[in-house]
């Protein structure tokens, strides 16, 4: 299941932080395009949290969007001249494997909704703070 970010356009989070606008409430990466994708994932997490009834289809779209973001982030870095380290690229591959496992757990009903959502938000926060914040001009 592939869901491009272009089809999901919630209003961005505009937060003032040290005088500069940023789209994600935790950190700015220096790329508004990447930050807005982070905000989209975060909004999708909130959307899934508020979903009553069968949340599995929404959860699967969310996992797919997260995986697509990793590819999109690499493309944005190339286009904007941001240097992505080998470690960062390796982390993307690790995350894709981890997200595939999480998707299987969702399909098999092995995760409760709140556990799933907390896991995704923790993964996003960890990745931004430990990898994306270090993106710098090539």
C-alpha cells in the first residue's frame, strides 16, 4: 500500500521558536519541506488516535506514509544540497525494516492502538533529534 504525502495536506503547525517559523513542535531540521512532512506524520498520528472503530486501515496508511517520508527525505536532501551521512541512510533502512515489522503486528492485531501510536511518535522524535537535526549543507 503506497500513499504519497502529496495526498495528505493537513494545516502545518506554525510555531515560533527563536524567532524563526518551524513546522514541527520538537525541532527544526533547517528544511521546511522535511519539517512539514514530520508535521504531517504527527498529524496523522493524532488522526489515528481520534479514530473510533476500526483503526487498522488508518494505521497502515500511517506506516506507509512514514516509509514514504524516508525516501522523500533523501530526495529533498539531494535537491536542497543537504548532506546525509552513511549512518543516516543506514538508519533509514533500519527504520524501514522496523516499520514493516510494526505493520505486520498491526495487521495481526498484536499491538494496541495507543502502544502503536506511542511507538511511532517515539521513533519520529528519536529520528529527528538524533539524525535529521544534523542535516547540513553538502
